[in-house]
């Protein structure tokens, strides 16, 4: 990834993504939610535009940019369709970026271009029925055999699972953890239920089962037994990038609130003239801008240090809380009409709730932040 990207490049990228979102995603965003349908052709267009492989070097068909660029794309898609942004992040950041960073030359040559183009859809398989926040208590096992490993177990609540061609799977390898590239065509791979969710509808979430799945040695991601490092570095990037999705939701909610506060009249005056509404808007704006600054700061920090759990956890914790707060206040400003499916604020509030559950709960993030703070303080860091 490039580390000397100009602000002009970021601005041009943002304008490009905005234009694409307005033309191709905005007209169908409501239908994506109501019909709970993943827009696979639009997703592949993201590949043609170069957005899926934004962090991947040009030699593999990518743009060779950085996590900040990925966050910009995530934010702008999230502004229009949070569910599509969620699937984008699961593919581009959680799966593709990790496959490239940790993959061997064989893995890169075999799979990266297909994921960059959108020909293939990628998915990260970490969460299990008995291990959510405590992901390292996973029960999926990888047994060493001649020429590779045999994987047995299951994963649940996996974004993109119903459509994925490539799964980045974490499994216990004895007392260690190892990461694997598993294909949907591998014998013994089976998809389970597609979940009917409260929010983020249109981003497919499902189960995956692995029944004696043989994975050859050349599809081990990184080195055997080093899966924990892959997991932790990937989680930090995931949290920082995912934070920008919730910045996008919060921005959209603020826009909707402002538009309604100006156009809706009570007592012969726009409701935005009333002090209680003005107070809401003031807090909403301040929180949105603060979460945006914190999120992009975290992206730069994680770009330089993939093991930076402090800033990544802080950014997603705050952005998620702000997203839900601003969406709820936007609905309150709309009053009764905001509670109907006719208004976008109802969808924004439903979508925002995932922010405090996915990529580690708010409670887990608080624990990560406090532990990292204590460790740094003991090492001489001062606030």
C-alpha cells in the first residue's frame, strides 16, 4: 500500500465514489432493504470501478492505495446503503486485504485477482455458535494429514456466506490457531441458513459447515500456528474501517434531520427554529464530526501499526454509539412519520444497531481499550 497519498487523491476518490453511489446504489437502496436482496451485479461493478481492491497493488489489478481510501469508500457507500457497505467491508477488508497481506505467492496468484475484480465474493469465517465475543474459544478443528489439513466445524453469523466463493477460515490446530483459504467448491463445504435480520438487510448473513474438508498445504494463510497474529491484525483493521460505515450512517441521519427541520412547520414556523430541535442538531453535528475525525485518525494509526488495538477499538466504539444516537434523534425530530418505512431514518436506526454488536461488542471494545491504555501507561505513555 502507498503511504504518501495526497489529500487531493483522497478528495478525488471520495467524489468518484459519491457519484457512483448516487447513480447506481441510491435508486435501489430502499429495495435492497425491503426485499433483503444482495445486489450482486452492483457489487461486481464495485470491482470494475477498482473499489474492491483499493488496498491491493496494481500488479494484481488493485489501486495500491491504503486503509484511509478503503474507509472513504466504506463511508460513502454506508451513507447510501449501509448493508451494501457491510458486504463491501467484509469482502474488501476482512477477506481480500488479509488474503493478500498474509498469503503466499501461490495464494496471491490464484485468488487475489478474482476477488479484486468481483468475479469471486469473499467472506471471513471466525464467529461460531459457541464463540462470539470470545472468538479464540472456537471449536472448529484442523487436523494435520499428509499434504494438508482436514477441517471440521461450523461458523455462524458470517457476512457474505450465502454467496461467497472463498472463505477465510480460522481453526484450532492443536493448541494453536491456523488460517486457511477454503473454497465453496471444496468437498464437505456446506452453506446453512441465511438469517432474516432486523437491519443491514440485503447484506447476506449465514452459516457455513465444514465436514472433513481437505485443504492442501498451499492454502494455509501465513504459517501454520500463526493464525492468532492474522486474527488480531485483521480485527484491528476491521474495526477501524467498519467505524467509517457508521460515520456514513450518522451523516445520512443528520442530513435527513436537517432537511426535515427546515421543511416541516409547526405553529407557522419551521421546527428547526425551536430551541429543543436546535439543541438536538447541535449535538448531532458535533458527534458526527468527532466520530469522523477519530475514525480516520485510527485508520492512519492502524495503517502504520496493524496491532494498534487501542485506536481501532476506540474508533468503532464511538462511531457505533454516535450512529445509533444520531439516527434515534433524527427519528425523534421526524416524529410519528419517522417511525414509518416511508422515511429513511427508520432504516438508518435499524442498521445502526449492528454497530454495537458486530466486530466485537461495545463491552468487548471497552475491555480492549482499557487494557491497551494500562499497558501503554505502564510503558511510559501519557494522555
